[in-house]
C-alpha cells in the first residue's frame, strides 16, 4: 500500500505523538516546529509547568510505547485538597479505587520524551521553522515556511498535511479563508498566570504530594500541582479586569497584599512571589470550535488546532492524544481494508464525524468545571453530594459512574459522559434535596431512579 509522506506542523504534544505512531506504521513523517529545540535551548511559552494526564492520554502514550518511561516522573494525585480561608483543609477524592488517580506530569519532560521517541522512530524534525499556512495546488499541497533565525521564506511540496500547531493554528488560519469554514474563538474574561512554590530542604515537598491543591475563592482561584523535584506548579486564575483582577495587581505590594488576604498559606510558601508574578506573562484561555477540520483529503487539523478548550477539566492534552487514538484506529481499518491506497478524504471525514460531537462535549464540560472548581468545591452541600455520588457508584457499579470518573478514568466517548452526567446530576439533586447525611438517603428510591434512568456502562 502506498504510504505518502505526512507533513506535520507543530512539535508540541500531539504532533510528535502522531508522528511516532505514523512512523510505526511505515509512513515517512516530517515535522516543522516554530520554536527552537527545547532539548538544547531553554524555551518558555508561559504555559502550565505541569499537566494532569489521565486515562485517555495514558492509553495513547502506551500505544506509542512512551508511557513506561514517563510513569516514573508522574505524580499520582488522588483528589482535590481544598485550602479554605480559615486554614482548614478538606480532601475530596477523585474516585474510590487505588487506580483512580490523575497524574501530574512535567509538560517539558513529556515534550522532550515525545521528541526523543519521534527522532528514534525516524521522524525528521525541523526546528525554528514556522508554518505560515498551506494550500492545495494542482499536484498536491504547498506549505509555506519561515526560518525563524534568518527570516527567509520557503515553499515546499507536501502530500498530506496535519495541522497540530495549537490553539492559534496557522494551518487553521489559512483554512478559515474559505467561505464555508466556520470558526468560533470564545475567550474567557479570565486570564491565568503561572507561579511556583519552591522545594523545601533537599528537594522535599512542602505540602501534600498526592493531591491537586485548590484555593477556591468564589469568582477566582489558585491551584497547585506537585512536581518530582519538590516544587509545585501553581496557576492563578483571575478576571482580567476589576478590583480582584489582574489589572488591579499592578505593584509588588498589591500582589503580596492580595495573596495575604486570599491565599495566606500559599503566600507563606512563596518567598519570591512578586518577582515570580511579574516575570511571567498573563495568559488568555480560549474555546475554539471550527468546521470542517479538513480540506478534502489533503489537510487535517488535530489537537488544540481543531478544538482548544479551557483547562478546568484537565483534559486538553488527554483529548488531543485521544484524537490520535481515534485517527489511528480509522487509519488501521483503512490499511487493512484490502484497498490499493488509502482514501484520505473518507478517512478525514470519518474522523471528523466520529470525533466532533465528543470534542464539543468536553469543551462544554470544561467550561462548567470552572464554576465547580472556583466556587462550588467549598460549599458543604456540594461536598455532601460528591459523597453521595461515590456511594451511588459503590452500590450500583457500572450503572452509576460519577461524571468526573467517566471523563478522567474511562475512555467512553465524552458525549456519552456528558449525557449520562446530566441525568445523574438531576438524580443527585432529587436524592439530596434537603439532606446533609448519607444515612438519610432513601436508597430504595435511589435504586428505582438509577435502574429507571441509566443503562449499564460499557467497559473502560
Ligand atoms: C494553563 C493551562 C493548563 C493546562 N492544563 C492541562 C492539564 O492539566 N491537562 C490537560 O490535559 N491539558 C491541559 N492544558 C491543555 C493542553 O496544554 C493543550 O491541550 C495541549 O498542549 C494541546 O496540545 P497540541 O499539541 O495540540 O498543541 P500545543 O501543545 O500548543 O503544541 C503546538 C505546537 O505547535 C507549535 N506551533 C505553533 N504555531 C506554529 C506554526 N505556525 N508553525 C510551526 N509550529 C507552530 C508550537 O510552538 C507548539 O510546539 C492546559 C492548558 C493551559 C493553557
């Protein structure tokens, strides 16, 4: 079977993972990345230092053979540890089995492991080559590139192009010129800033390690994820404007005062807060929805380029890696179909139609989870409902599975998780109305509702 060269724009996370898997299937692959090689030069893009990687991401990394080396640098987080203003700590587990954890993984280490594995698999990676766009020509596709050192522009011929160039994708930019292309880029009025809690003596951790820390404060929040070197990567989420927004924190004293009033225990662990705060950029968060994801059988968008989401469910990269799983399953079916060559247009269309409802669902779930994280996790009735949520799962295994678990610990389609989650939310509201103790729950009513409204969930 003919194996055309696949040209990929973007060597972030999705691009190299797909490249490795395509090489394993015998396709020549060339990657173009606008940044310098992060293994040789310190590159900071101002985005989260670490990422929460869960079932969907791990599965894709396992399929490509790169999870085993990353496992050693992943810190399992068993739940959320809420830091209340009173100093009280409340732990809320994500699941009930030992294996139900999400993993804090260094973004840089993940990127480097993927770049190394891609090169070892025979992928040609060209750094400091910015893709300016690509368009169909009579005999294939022309990709326009700019050398980021010299500024020199070139055009190369390509057969199949994958745009894995992130949320501001240049490949998508060129596709969007077509009149039938639909694009929505919805920016949150909130921004984020990365901060760091330094390690203690001898590289020790100064807070609980097996948890994602949250300081929920109603309309804003701080979170922290542990790193293997004893540090914590923190992200401060605030509105851009207003009294409690980034615009108001315009001096060292205002930043320190804001932390003293809102996150006093975190401030005690951040001796370089103000310096750290002003050294890092304030990032924006966007939900990208576009259609179509491909141009005939020539160009396809994948990962954030097709569907960037806000980070509040910790699913962006898990979703991007699951794109690869889904794409490769369809590619494998096409390769073993007995046809002489792959019908790329059919492959891209099938991929888009099977994947789009799921990326729409996780985009919505991620937006909803922002309200839950910054506001509701500190509410006693919400925490009680979370207990009932887990108790229902224990009583009705496979039938009632909490929404968080369906998204983070299962690989069922996101759209199914969203739909079942809505039914379960209604059911929980009905069972928990006016209650605050597990003993008071009417379990026979619960059994009736669960059996009436839910069907057995398929395997993980
Ligand atoms: C604050 C924050 C926290 C997050 N936390 C999590 C989390 O905990 N869990 C999770 O699953 N997801 C998380 N995400 C989302 C996750 O970072 C993204 O979903 C993921 O990085 C997308 O991978 P990608 O490869 O599609 O895009 P990217 O990682 O953005 O990679 C795109 C690559 O393309 C390159 N590039 C861009 N333009 C061009 C061009 N024109 N030519 C050539 N190269 C180009 C870029 O330099 C980059 O290397 C978070 C995001 C943010 C902002």
